[in-house]
C-alpha cells in the first residue's frame, strides 16, 4: 500500500509542477509568475525526493518479500531502474534548476526584470510523468516474463 501511495503522491507532485510551470508561462502578471516560481521550490525537490525514495525502498522490500523478486522479472527490473534514474534526476538536475527559478521569483517580487525560458522547466514534469505512468502500467500488465538465468 505504501508503494502505491508514494507513487501516486509522486505523480501528483509532477502534476502540481506542471500546473505551476504552465501558470508561469501563460500569465502576464509578474507577481503571479514570481509566486509560481517560488511555489515550485516548495512542491518539487524535497517532496519528490521523499516520495521517490519511499517508493524505491517500499519497492525493494516488496521485491524481496514477494514472488516477483527484485531482478527476477523484466518489468520489476525496469521499474527499479526508472525509480533510481528519476530519483537521481530530481537531486542532480532538477534541484539546481528549481533553485535558480526560486531566485528569479525573488527578483521578480523585488521588481527586477527577469527572463524566463520555458525549456528550463517544461521537460521535468513531462519526462517524470511519462516514466511514472510507464512504471504504473508495467505494474498492471507485468509484461516480458522472467529474466533468463534468474530463480
């Protein structure tokens, strides 16, 4: 249950991030853009890290405690790799970008002109949401069978 809940929370955080990114792009109001940038810092890096690591740890425990194992089935191995990659990307790639946008939000609130590039924030919610939906689909359909040579 914790595994499913943490994955759902992670997906929800991606949705919130997407809403904040879209809001920051479509608004003409600098204050709204600034608040969206600042809010990104609150709902992305650390909440996503906690959700991702909770999902990872609970998934490993489920893998060790069930017939599916950790590296017995392809679908479990792919989910494990997706989780590790996404969790790493949150800390390595997303964290500096979000910090930069939070700083831009502060500057906007101080009345300074700030340039915003959509590409800096557009891809994280797209990539993460897609990968999480792939992982969830794998959990439902369990494709590809067993990994050869594993018991």
